[in-house]
């Protein structure tokens, strides 16, 4: 059974909606109610995007060396 690209998109979208960071939700909710400044939400978004980019780049840097180490066990 093959999974099509649209099924991968649906799985990713489901995971993105299902697993919401509770602290981020609280900060956003407080900003909407006026208990917190909008700048806090902007800073939160910048930090979340930055850490996602750093994590992706770090994962890419570690992927090939890790794959070579794993492959060396089987060759």
C-alpha cells in the first residue's frame, strides 16, 4: 500500500493542529483578552519559527553522518 503526497499533507496538518503548545495558547489567549501585550505574541512567534529552522538545519547536518554510522554496522 502506497501513501500519496496528499495523505502525508493531511497527516502533517492533523499533527500540527492536534499538538498545540499549551503555553503558547495561554499567551495568545491572554493577548486577545488584553492581559498581555501583542508584542509578546510576536516574540513568541519569532522564537518558535527560529527554533524550528535551527532544528531543521541541525537535523539535516546530523542526518548523513548518522546514516553512515548506522550503515557501517550492516556492511
